[in-house]
C-alpha cells in the first residue's frame, strides 16, 4: 500500500509540473505578441527641375571626304606623309615628275614672245599701209590684208597666253596638296609608278576631315520637338549656332559627355519609317571619334520644368502597372500607391502621376512592407536625418 507520505510527495511533484507547464504556455503567448514591426528604408521623393530628353542612336560621318587623284600623267616622284598622319590644309602630299611640265611651260612662254613680235610687226604694217592708202599710194586690198594679219596676231597672242596658263596649271597639278586639314589614309600608289594616264583615274589616297564631325540620327515624327520645326524653316546664321544643343556618347563612354548642336533637319518625313532625319555637329578636337561609328544620342525636348523623382529600386510592378509602397508618417502603416512612371534620370524615375512629393516611399525592404501592416521607417543615409514621425531634425 502507498503510504500517506508517498502520496503527498507525488502530489507536490504533479503540482510543480502543472505550474511549470502553465508558466511556459504563458511565456509563449506573451512572446508571440512581443515581436516589433519590421524596419524598412524610406526616403522622401526628390523635387528637382529637369529637362526631358529623347534618347536614340546615330552614326558619325565626315564633314568632308575627298579622293586625291592624279590630275596629270607622269611618274610618281615622291610621297611626303606617313600613312594615317594628320595633315594641314595646303601641305604637300605627293609630287609627280615635273621636268616635262616645266619644259611645256617654257615652250608656252616662248610662244607668247613669238606672238608679241608678230603682233608688233603686223600692227606697224597695218598702220603703214593705212597711211599709204590715205595718200592713194596703196591698194585697199593691201590695207585689208594687214588688218587681217593684225587681228590674227592679236588672237594668236590670246591663245598663247591661254596655253601658258594651262602649262602653269599642269605644272601645279604635279604637286598634290591637302585641300583641307584632316586625317589621310594609307597611300594607294608607291613612288615610281606611272599615274594619271589617259583614260584612267588614279586615286593616290583618301583624305577625311575629322574635326568637326557630323552625327546623323532619326526621331519619330510624333516626338519632334517644336524648335526642330524652326530649324527646318529658317536658315541658320552665326548667332543661331549652339541654340539647339544635342549630346552623344560613344560605346566606350558613360552617359553623354560630348556636346554639339543641331544644324540640319530634313525637309520631309520618311514615309516608310515615319521618322525625321536630323544632323548634329560635334567639335572632335582630339580626334577621338571616327567617321562611321555608332553613337548614343540624347536630344533635349524642351526647357527645364519641376518634377518628382524616386529611386528606381522603389518602383514595383504588378498587373495594373507601376506602384510604390508608401508609409503613413503618423501611424507608420504601409499602403499601396499606383503611379505613372516617366523617363529615368540617373538612378531615379520621374513620377508623372500618383505622388505629391511629401510621402515616405519604401526604397529598401519592400518584402517586409506589407500593405495594411505597420513598419519602422528608417531614412536612407543620403536623405536628410528625420525621426520616425517624418520631421527633419
């Protein structure tokens, strides 16, 4: 039989177990309601004056490109540049054998002297026979003959002078000079070769002007800025240069660091693509850009205007479009806010509709920000220091 003392001990142990169990349940229930709301990073939308841009692509083209031909026949006597050099306007590039053309020039000069002598003689004879005819000592036919000889001598002198000018021109053509400053390609003919032969067109090299450069690009007719119509309907003068800026960036560059200006817009829209061709001019003093390159183009669409911007990480998307998670500054409750997103500005989106600019927008921790639930807002380090009530310290 179980003694009274044993029953008393067992009852005490059971009581302790029950109390321990009840205490544990109570602590679990208390712990379930002790978790604080999650922390999320918030920031206020940025108010900023911005310019809207149209981004597209284009390609560079040289302002001037010329194939340097041999304009007279002869043996190539010398080349006075290195392949790929930057050459100046008027710089000697090639020389064709000159002795033949120097001799032709001397021959032409001699012909002029001969014709001058003939002209003086014919003139004196015409004057002499004219006087004799007045004295009735010469026939009229003699006077007419010397008049003819005199007029012929004058015409021959004009022809001789023209032949001299042609000889000078041909001699000048033996020196091939740069018509403008630019980069010359490799030579296509080596010294010693016959160039400029009759019936052939010998190209000696290609010269390209690389400063400035043109950039051609197309924009949709529905996106044409109003000032482009002004560009199409008026001719630019010096005071208009720079009125219509445009920016470009190479594939190796970030952003659009190079600034130029518009100087041309096509007179009609391409019917097959619905686009308008525009052209920008860029200095390219350092020769960094080359003709034929593809570039990114940014065209300003107007003047500065106020806008509201939020970080790109804050914008979420669902079946209804873009939305933001907004924290109520009073009770820290999260709400869902549909917005209309505009163009990007750096690492931010322009919000065209849906924000006033005074909201607290969740930028990090969006998975913890559940609409209808409370959170602890923490302001981003880049934002002004604010307390949990949303006031700036």
